[in-house]
C-alpha cells in the first residue's frame, strides 16, 4: 500500500483475507444459528397461537350454545308465564262457577227437602169437598180411558 511505498506483501494480505473469510464464515454461522433459534421460537409462538385460537373458537362455540340455550329458556319462561296467567283466569272463572253451582245446589236441596215433606202429606185433605169429588170423578175417567186404550192396543 501507500505506507509501505507501494510494496504489497502478498502473504500478509492473503492471511488477512483468509482471516476475514473465517471471521465472516463464523459470523454467518452465528447468524444462521441465531436465525434457527428465532425460527424455532417463531414456530413455538405460532403453535401456542394456534392453541390459543383453538381455545378461543371453543369458547366462542360454547358461548353461542349457551346463548341459544338461554334464549330458548327465556322463551320457555315467557310461554309458561302466559300459560300461567291463562290458567289463573280459568281458575278464577271456574271458582266463580263453582260458587254459583254450590249455591244452586243448596237451593235445590232446600227445594227437594220441602217437596219431600210435601209428599208425606195427603193431598186430598187440603182440598175442598167439591175438589175432592171432581178428583174422584177424574180418576174414574182416567181409569176408563186407560182400559179402552189397552183394549184398542190389544185389537191392533
């Protein structure tokens, strides 16, 4: 070079060049190893990311299923509430009807009791003598008409 007066020592420059080649080859190896480590770390991170994405998808699926279940149960509760209100209305109507029928039954029992008592009394004793005579006459007439009807039915 310029410092040596234009003299160039080929041995020294070759050794330097070889040292430079070795240095850069070592440096290249280090960088390749570093790149390999980074690549393996990236693959690990990618695998972990894949696991996490899978877990997120599972959670989303579970969330969707739970939301659908919640919505179905909410609709069931609403339908049951409507049905309950309708049944309560029917129960109220039936209760009023029952109370009405019970009062009617009580009145009918009273009527039956009074009519039963009336059956025990003799009807003719409460009638006037003219009415009693008319009943005797009508009874005879009914008997005669029954006999005639029986005879006509027998002839046919």
